[in-house]
C-alpha cells in the first residue's frame, strides 16, 4: 500500500514503545526475489535480539514480530516487491509498505518509530508519478529520482471493453460521467451514448474509461508530487479532459509506454519534473540567504527544532546525507547532541523535517554541498 501524509503522522505520534522499525531494500528478479525474505528473516532476528535486550519478554517479542514473520511465507507478496519495504510494529500499529525508495537496511527498536527514511516521499522534491495509458490497460508508477515501484490500480477499470461490458449482440453505451476534468463541459454531468465503432463515439468511450482511471489515481496518490502522462498523443489529450489531479505535469512521455522499462519511464519523467523541483529549492535557498541574520531565518539546530515544534517553519532545507543524533526536550527546549547514537536517541534532522511537514511546511532535501553554508539544516520561519 502507498503511504499518505496522515499515516506518517500516525507513526510519528506513537510515543510508547517498544516500536520496531524495519527497512529493507528489495530486489526484483528470479534470484534476487528469493533473497528478499531471507534478508527480512535476518532483520527480524536482529529486531528480536534488540527487543530482548531492552527488557521485552520472549513471548511478547515473538507476538510483536508475528505479523512480519507471516510475510516470510507469502510467495505472492514477494513477487511484487520493488523499491523498498518498510515494516512498523508496535502494540498499536502493525503496517508494511512497499515504497519507491532505496532504503538502507535497518532493524531498530525504540520508544518511537524511525521515520527518517520515509521523509523523501513527503518532501517537496521527493516523489512524482508516471501514468501509462492505453485502451487495454493503465499502469501507475510511483517514483523518486533513484527508484520506481508500481502502484496497485486495481480500483480502476481494466480496459475500455471491461468498463463498457460490451457483448457481440449489443455495443450500445449509455453512461453518465460526473467528474469534471480539464476541458470538461460546463453544466455538470454529461451523457455519452452510441456505437463503439464510430470514431467520435470511440473517443467518448475512452473519455468515460479515463474518468474511472482518474478517480482511482486521485484516491491513491492524493496531491503528493507531479503526475506525468505516458502514451500516444491521441490518448494523453483525451486523458487531460478527464483529469482532476491538481499537479498534472505539462510535459509528456510520447509513444507506446509498453516499449519502456519502468526505470526508463522514471528517468524520462524526471527530466520533465526536474526543472520545477530545482527551481523550488533554489528559491528557498535564496530566501534563506536574504533573511539570514534576521529573526526570520536560522541554521542553528536548536532554534529550528523549537520553531518546527511550534509550527513556525515555513521552509526547511535539510541535508540528505548528514545525521545529528540526540535528544530534544519539547517543553524546555534543551538539546543534547551525541557523537554516536544512544539507544533512546532520535535523528534530530529527521525530527526537524517531520515536524515541519506535520505543520504544512515545505521541505527540500539537498546534497550536503548544496546546503547554504554547508550547515545540515537551514530554515525560513513564518514569523
């Protein structure tokens, strides 16, 4: 299942341990696929050792990890893994996500879930999607710059023919389309009826089909990142009329998408969306430089943490590679940074980003050399 912003918040709101966080990069292919459950088994064993070391009883530790152990024997589950697998287990939450991220392998036990590796999904430049279009099928790929994973579009009609439920004796279509997309007629609902063989009617049938696809896409991805269409011009122009997704990209991947591997779709889509992403990061860095030295900007970690906790961070620039381990007390504002992480430590840069996102701020994860002043975090405040 895809992860939504409110689900990230639910993970972040858990404060009572033990909380088990497991991250696993998954490989696709005959040999590699068989190795994925082997690696998960190893991580579960590591998590159990950490649970026992933290004082959890053996029976309780086995019960906590049981849902993930059931996944080990689910052969169908492993056939459809690509990107990364994230598993979160506590007394309150038991969830697993297949996500388009290149996770670093990890098994952690703490009083809170470790969510740092999820943050690129929700950062402004973290995620985009590719929708491949044909009359026989559609596919949706969730991408980051270096990863791609196919989303489950089972809610969408499988093809024009399936939607219309045509049979040889009758090829009549009567359908009401209530969605209003780009180019939709004013005045609300529209009725399409006629014979599927007619050229105009065929276009209307495809439009009805795409209305169903559009609803499924919106329910899956919300408004997280731009959506790039891939397909022949004839179909992408029809889809534009059905589309209600607010961040439909202007550029298209032209031609038959069936001829392109998912990685090729990801890379071609990145070239379309990259200018917008980089423009946002450049503008945020310029704003920070302009306001630095005033109360509206800071690159001091304690100041940023306090502001993020209060919902005052409008824009955060954070290093994609650095880590700062320690403890921050929300009430007193006391910050304790450690050179090496203690068991109860959190990644403080992760905390800055997560709380900024939680309060509706924007986050840009940059390579360390692109960070203003090479600081690990820099923020512009709302007030």
